C-alpha cells in the first residue's frame, strides 16, 4: 500500500496510507487479544459488516516477532487501523509484552487525540468458571469519565463494582484514565481459554446500541463453530501472553472493597 505519512515514535512506527476525517460523534474501538478472543472476534465482524477501510498501521521491530502479515496479497502492519464514517478500529491479533503495551498505550493516546476521537470502546471478555452453564450472558462496564458513563444510560449493562482486572485492557484503562480520555470498558462473560463467538455477539450488540448503528450478528452466531476452529492458534498464543500478565488474578476476590 502507498504510504502517505510515516512517523517513528520510540520503538514503534506509525504508517498512514491516507488522511482521515471522522464524523461526529466519533468512536474508536481498540481490539487486542484477550479473554476468549471476544475483542478480536467482535472487531473482525464489525470490520466486515460495516465495510471499514484500512487507513494506517503500527509496527515495531522490538516488540513484534519477525513475521509479516499478508492480506489480499498486500503486506500489512501487525496493528491495523480501519475507519469509516464516525468509527475508527484499531486491531491486532498479536499479544504485546507489558513494556511494549505501555509504549503502545501512549502512542494510541496521542493518535486518538490527534484524530479527534471522542469516545473509546474497549470490548473484552470477563472469564467466568461456569460459562458452560450460562445461556444469557451479562456485560459489565467501567468508565473513565462521566462523559463515557453517559454512553450506557439506555444499555443493558451492569457496573463492575468490585474485583481485579488483569491483562492488556487493565493497562489501557489505567493509561486512558490518566490521560482523561472518555473510555468505556465492556466486559462480557466468556470462556477464558476458548474462543467465544457468542460472547463476541453479545459485545457487538452492546456496541451497536451505544453507537446507534445496526450490526447484524446472525452470521457470527451461525458460524460460531467455524470461528472457534479458525481462532484456536491465536487463542493459544494469547494464553501464553495472558499467563505472563497474571490473568488468573481475575478470579481472586479482593479483601477490601
């Protein structure tokens, strides 16, 4: 793809293929591999359903393995950025180590502010030990600001009141809060160790209601078993990274609440 602009920031390089202008109100979805691959599966379906255009990418020779991502015969960055109308999606299937994730969070803060993004949505999974028994999945939320809290006024989500969060979204949420960005973490009950398309469908439904954009999840549900098979290798790699981030701590109940 032809490069419009390239900028090195620390150990990362930001590559833009074309200028973008988001409509208002503007949203960003950040999709990183985490519990049940809820975020990755959700973002993949949203990208396909809304036909978003790839406009930028982020790479690092320090924190990413020496691999090349090829899509439709074109070389892509490990972190890919898509846009359309008032939505920006930042997507990757690669798990970053904690030092790289800290750097990436700061780069994303600067990038989102420059693009004028008003709201950041962070869809993920909340591991539950009785997931096999659940037919109706619940979604919990954490907001970094009163403005972000307004997004869930008429949405069937539950405040995450007490507990521990671990993994990439815990770090992003802390950094976005410090930067005073309007971020909303959406945690849908899911498997920890298995790809969970049903939890992703629930997450997409919440995002659809928040943004006021219709996103049909019928195809996602119908292809759930195929998605589970295709996502197995990504899930294996993700679990190794989550183990290093002590994801198991989310099952721990804090002594003081």
